[in-house]
C-alpha cells in the first residue's frame, strides 16, 4: 500500500480509468474485449500512469483482448499485466498461435523479434497463452512482445509454468481469479543486463498477485516473488505478502477494497487457505 488515494475519490478514479482503457481499446489495431466482471480497482493496480490517468513517456497503459498492461519504455517490457481468469475460460480450446510480433500500440515501440534471437532467453509470457484459450483474439494478443519478457528456459518451463498451471486450477476451484503479474523492476533500468538492439532488460525476479473469493464468499489474496535464477523447492516456498510485492515494485494493488480489509489481506501470507480442499463455487 505504498501509494494511496482517498476512498471518496475512488468512484471517480475508476470511472475515469475505464474511459482510459476504452480509449486504449479504440486506438488498438485489434478489436479488444475488456472484461468488467470484477471491479477495475481490483484488477488494475495504481502506477504512475493510472494515478495520472494518462500515459507518459515511460508508462503506457493499453488494453487488449482479455488483459491490460502498463509498458515501461526504459526497461522495454511491461511492469504489470492484469486480467480476471474464469473457470469457463480455462476450458477454452483455441490453440497456441505462436504469432510473436511487435506491439504497434506502444508509442515508443516495443521490443522486437530480433532482440530475442540468439539471446539465450525464452520469450516468456506475462499473461500466459494457456490463460487466453477462450478466443482467437485473446490467444493472439498474448504473443505481442509487450506481453513478453526475457526468461531462462529452466524458469519459463519450470517453476513459473507450475505457478501458471496452479492459477488455472484455482480459477476452476473458485470460479474466477484476479491475476496481476510482471517483473520486479526495483532497480534503475541501467542496472539490469540487456538483450538486443532495443536493450530489453532481463529481470531478476517475477511476481504474481492473486485475489479470489472462497466457497464461503470470503476474500483471499496470495502473492509470489520468484527468482529466475537459482530457484528451488515449490511455488509455495516463494509465497509472500502483497505488501512485499508493493514494496519492491512501487505498485498499489486492490485499491477499491476498504482500507481496513486491504491492510489485513495484504499483510498476510495465507497459502493454507488457497490450498484448502473444498468444493468449487
């Protein structure tokens, strides 16, 4: 909860933010579908762009089929990608499109395919293709390079993949899960290793922040920060508080929650509640 806005301004904030996302959709070359089955204050974190309600040189918010992201030009990657994954969407049948391509919506230009060639890194998804099988457009949009970061293959195809698969199981279990994910950009961009002519930053850590309602309608959050080098054990060894992710990323999550509820949910590591066996909602 690094940055706060007054709760009596929240309705205006969310309404204006929705307009921003709709305009972003309208300017996109694709026909994007923005889902509003949860409050935007749960799905969209506060960053410099969403606070100012406008895009700047180093913070650009754009909406795509099924997800929204904020692109950081100085790192040449997104600092967050957010979406709500439903049980029905998990059962989607559209195959991987593998149409990796530059994102022409980014005003300063996104990373390019050449940046990743012979780099030694996978083109690692933030919004996973496996979460976007519910439409041809949503699947294709995950292969925009604004949604991609350099990831070691052992990480991308290992513990990160395991976490993505677990999120899909939780979406089936709870009906829907709010997902916010990205690299931990806690250093100046010049401090990171780079790949390609566009100098794409190679993150050291990645995070995932989750929100869901259990079978009793109780709110739950869970967060992870995982290094892409020298990781071991299970995903639960990397469970942290949402507060910890906020501290390291400078973002503010779940701003539409009441302050007391937000403080409680974001200060706990309640992995046991998510792992509890119970019937789907």
